[in-house]
């Protein structure tokens, strides 16, 4: 269930196209991709925390 909410967050806030470009771009290293996803995860959790208050 959490994955679905995160996917929805990505689709609405990050935009699917941008996500695919970051992840599928051959110039990006695994570390860069992981760092970007970690940033998005933090944004998602911050938003979720604010909504729960």
C-alpha cells in the first residue's frame, strides 16, 4: 500500500516523465539514481507527516 501512495506522489509531484528520464538515463550512476530517489522519499515522508497533523 505504501508503494502505491509513493507511486502516486511521484506521478503527481515529480511527474512520471521526469522520473523515467532520471532512472533510465545511462549517464546517471546507480548512486545518483539512489540519491534522487532518497530525496523524493524524504519529500514524500515530509508531506505525509504534515498531512497527518
